[in-house]
């Protein structure tokens, strides 16, 4: 009944241990709390202890673990790493801090703010983008992992100023209420429609199950995606 | 039954399903939400929060944080003592300046002692968010941990730890630590007249508003003028609150919010983030963007107050109510941000009634308004209780309701009354008599099917708001309204009302909203008031403009004609309500404990519907939120440590696409002659009945009365153990 969340305990475990604690600013009171709430580990802790070192050495080779641990926060220019990726069809060469997530780079470096940060820990799907055609949570991808990849965001859906049929269906069917989850819903649905041009409602619901909508406009969103397929 | 109103048919613009005026911006990524705005030289800010449920700060050393390269400002309770007036209000009167001024238990932007896990301790502004995060970890705080209390009833025990020195009953607006009492008639006489008396206890959980957009604030000073780009569902109130808290005049503060990622009641005032960002920006002499994480938003903003409700009901053998008594406790967290009230009893006609509600301090996170602030949990309690009473005296709950629900009287007329119409229409659309089990729990087998029902009325009163409308020599109209579109479609609704009132197509009307420097006062997107109140001001401004055009002709050249209106409408002493009835069919797996909703019919009378598309989706979305409240959502605390265990979507178990049942929405449309073209409340109405209707359906299916929200698998399994 609970779909996605209930059916993927392994993903649950992964979230709890690694991805989930970003931006957790509550001070850690004691180890009991850490036990009670795996999210009490911060992104900084996680990346400092594992991610940064691993990723930095993978990307640059020459950066020592000692250096990244000793001064992990004041990132010297030399600690920036080169990132090549294609975003919405345009090749981009960027220097990025290894700690930056893909959604940070999209929003802060490329000013593609259509991709939203709802939870920053793989819960809500507001940050969904397509990486080599597959929907991913951009909050839980380090930007360097996207090296060499093609990324598509909501800004890349319209062609020559014309909305995609899916976007138009969202306009016609009141797909957005507050609109904050909309770009994520659109990206997951775009991926679905590429694989299944005329999905039924049940298929749409399963494909979009990782995209929460607190306005709970789920019915209108599904109606919009189904209408897109029916009109294709 | 109904009074003779003309049948409502679509007008020129109103009544037609209409795409939002900003729909394209919402689907192509160009809509700028507060966190999407960047200013040159902007700093990023983070807040340090208490790890303890109750702790005195003995010392705080921010020297290492201040010394970190890239850090521009660090503030704590020692160097930034700013009262957050709307964060704690005696009496919970959110729009009352005198109450905020007189508040006994003041809340500051940083509090010592810290009174819940997540209470704000300090904040940092730095060149980027990672540096700001690191600086937080360098702030050394020495805490003395204090005893804490989590449950409202336990908090009233003599030996309970005191959240505030005076005690744990939240003060009323006179600063007396008294409960909210509302009595009528003679309760003892009512019970004496009863053939039978029934009692029940119901409790409901804390539900976070959980809007998709985490709260943030971008503050920017130009001289002594502050601009805040901040998610706000009430820019005028946010401006006034911020100015008051910072010692400024209203005109020195500008609130901008063009798009907002949902609110559901948690931001019609200013938030502490607004004050913290403004203070950091002043100290650092640069724009400051303060961002909250999802966990911070969960613990640092607010959600629906958890409650415990005791009812005692006297009834005649024929089902006539003789007495209604309620005693309830609302857990407000350590600050009284809003009332803590519980509604529902007033929907019944009963001469003898007594109601006492204790708003109680605890060391949980703060409670406050959430879509129908006092309603869904109150209606869950009273309508579960009444469903139980009906069952015990052998009546169909629909018949029991028709016998006892509040109806217009000579003493209290209504502008119109269609509750009975809603209920009867619902019974037909749902096929109530067939789907309901005559004997609850009689469905054979492990998976039991049954049907439940709930009804409501909810205020749709008129009130004052403002609008300005302008026309240029090209015949183009611009409407200025201080609304923000937090999701329901206020900009579009205002545009449609203006187009109708002006007699022009919607495409000829631009809507300027979401900016206090450009727009007049508006009531804010709370209490389902925008359509009724600001919409009515739009109608009046449009009338004025049409009169000017008739008198002077259209403007020429660079001239414009402008009309403004701040009407003070009344309902001539009549009660104005919207009405609704919900019918739910569930399938309860008594071995797995799961509840599946197999049919849901919602009938609403919300006056004339301005935009059928967005209104339908308001109701559907509200119902889904209400189902979440009924079956899943909760913020658990560890009783030993006082730590919140489930802050976040995944752990609070919010509904996903996979959980959505089929929902049929039907409107009975009436134009009662009040409000803009007869429009009434809609946005909050949909959530009010869902928890009660689902719970009553579970009773009808299983024969087990579920008295505690959320009705989780565990609770159903325990009931069947």
C-alpha cells in the first residue's frame, strides 16, 4: 500500500546511513541520539569522513586524504575539480568543490533554479533531473559523479519556447498547485513517457511514486500525464 | 429544505475551468521562489539548534566560528535579543498587536533556556553555505540539561517539569493561566434529561504542515529600508510583524513573495528566519539568504497541535441530544503560537453544553495553524463520538446527524443553509444504504469492508481587504492585490473576479501580487479568506472604475484611471457557512492491519465556484492530507530522551502517488448574495471531515472503534488481537 517507501528497505537503509542527514544542524547530543536517528549524521561528517576523500582522490588522484581532512572547509582553488557535463544540450566546463551536490551546481553555478530542493535527503523528489535519460535525485548526487554525463532539467523541456506536450498537459490539467514539486514530477514523467508513450494511471503512479506533492495534487498530476500519452 | 435561490450557472469568466494565469512559469522552471533569488554579494546563513528538549545555556563561545575565514556575522542570544512577537502570543491571538505586546512568555529569535529540540540557539552568515555550516560546528555551547515533559496531560500533573516558571497552562490574552471555557445552558440539567449517557476519549497526533518548500529568507537592507524575499502566505501581516519586531515602521519593510511552495497555515505572520536573516544582514552589511533544512523546517516552524479529547454525551432514546460535554488538552509545544482550539461541537444543536480546552506547554516542537487549525482533529473527536452514540442507540449515523445538526433558527439565521442537501446528495452518490454494514464488523473474512460518514460547516464570513485596479488608454487593466499564490491559485482567482466585474476577458487583466511595496493590504492566505474578502474588494474596486469610465470615458494618451476599494461588508447578522458531507468506503485487512480506501465521495457547498478546476483540486488535495492525518502521519518522540524520531516526509509517512484512492468531488452551487459573486470558503473545508469519515468507516468495517490518530497498522492489529 505504501508503495515505494515500504517496498525498498535497502534504499531505506542506504538513506539512513548515508544520504539522509544533509543540512542537519542540530548539534549531536550523544550517541544515543545517533542511534535513534541515523539522520543525526551530517552531510559534512559523511563527506568529510568518506565522500570527500574518496571522490577527491577518484577525480584528481593527487589530492591526499590528509589534505582534504585537514582543511575540508576552506576550499583552496587547487581543491576544486574540473567537471565536464552537458546540461540541456549545452556542454559545460566547471570547476567544482567536491562537496557540491549536483543540485547545488545546477542552481548556484548554472542558475537553473527550476530544480528545487525540498528535503536534500532523497525523500521528496523535488530535485529530480534526468542523468543520461534516467531520473535521479540531484540532491543526492555529488556533482563530480555527473562528470561526462548528460543532464536534463525542467528548463530543457520546452523547445524553442514551445512547451512540451507534457508541460502543456500540466497547464491544462492544473498539474501544479504550489508548483514546488512540479519540475520533479515533470522530469520523472518525461522519463516514463520516453519508455512508455501512453501509460495508464497505475503505471504513472508507480513511475512517479518517488515524487511527493504535499498539496496532494496527485490526481491532477496523473491525469495530466495520462492525457499526454493519450494525445501522443 | 433549501431556500429558493436561482440556479447557479457559469458567468462570463467565473464558473469556467480556467488555467492559471502563471501556469507557464510554474511548468517551465522560470517561476522564482524565494530561495531562487540571488543578490550580488549575497551571504548564506545557517541556524544552530538545540539538541536538547529543555536546557539552560550556561555559556556560548562563538569565537572560533567568528574567526573562521569566510564568516561575516555570528549572532546568539547574548548579542541579538529580538522578540519574535508572533512566535508566542498570550491567548494565541495571531492578529492582535496588544496581545503580542502583553505576552507573558516571550519568545526571542534565540532562547535561553532552549525549550525543545530544534529551538534556535545561534546563527551564522558566511560566504557560502558550507562555510556557514562549518562555523556552526565551531560554536561551543555549554548546556545544563533540565527536566522535560512531552505529553499535555502529563504536563498538568503537579510534579511535572515546568516549561515556564508560572506553569504549563498557556496564558490567555489577559495572561491568566486559564483554559478556554465555553458553556451554554445547564449541563447538569442536560444530563438529567438524558435517557443514556455515553463517554469517550480520543487523541490525535502532531501533523507537520510539511509544505514542499523549506522555509528560507533573503534579507537586504538599503539604508533603513529592509526588503525580505520570503515565503509568506500573508505579506501584509508579515510586513507588520517584522516591522514591529525590529522597531521599524511598516513602510520601512518590504515583503516580496511571488511564488511560494505551499504553506497550509504555517506562515501568515513573520517567521524567526525573517528576523534572523534581517539581523545578520544588518550586521554583515550584505544581503543574507537564510536556508532551513527539511529537518529544521520540521522542528523549527510548526504543525497541527496534538490533542486529547474527552467527551460525555447525553441523549434521549429517540436520538435527541440533551447534553454535550468536552474536556480537552492541546499540546502547544513551549510557545503558544496559535489558539489550540478544537471545533466540532458547535455543528450540533444542543441546548446544554460545556467545553473546556487546556492549551498546554510541552517540550515538543511548537504547534500552530494547519489548514483548518481547530477542525479536522476536533471533528474527528466529536463525530467519532457521535457515530458511537448513534451505534449504541441503534441509529443510522446519517439519521442521527439529520436529527441533531445545527440548523438556522429565528435567533440565528444563515445566509443560506444547504447542509442537508449535501448529506442527502452524498448518500445518493455514494449509495450509503447499500455500502454501509447494518451491523458493524459483520463483513465475513479477514478483509472487512464498511462505510463511514462525516459532515461539517465552516465559517465563510465576509470581511475587509483591499484592491486597486487601473486601466490605461489601450484598454489594458492591471489589478493590484496583496495576495500570494501559495498553491490554491489566488492570482488567477483574483484575475477572474476582476475580469468578471469589469466585463472584460481575463487576458485583458494583469495581476500584480506578492509585493507589499506594489500592492495594498490583503488579509493573507489563511482562514480561507482570500477569495471572499480580497475578492470582494476587487469587485468593489472594479465597480468604482467602471463608474469612472462611464463618467469620464476611457483615458487617453498617458493618462490612467485608478480605483481602489477597502469595503467593510457584513452579513446583516446572519451566519455565513460553507457546508460539506464526506462518505468513505474502506477495506480493512484485519490480519495485516492495513486500511485501503476503495471509494470516497465528497459533496461541498462553497457558494459559487470561481474556478471549478482549482477548487476541485483544493478539495481533493485537502482530502488526501486528511487521509494522511487519519492513517499515517505522526511526529514520534522518544520518551526517554525527548528526541523527535520522525521529522521528515519519509518517516512521518506522507502519502505518495501510490497511496491515492479514487475521490469524487461534487459541488452544490448557491449564490447567497454575499461575498464576490456568492463565493465561499473552500480551501480548508476539504480536510475537516476526512479523519472522522475514515475512522467511522473503519468502525463500520471492523466493529472496532479506533480512538487514536493516526490509525496505524499497529493500532488496528492491537484492536484485533
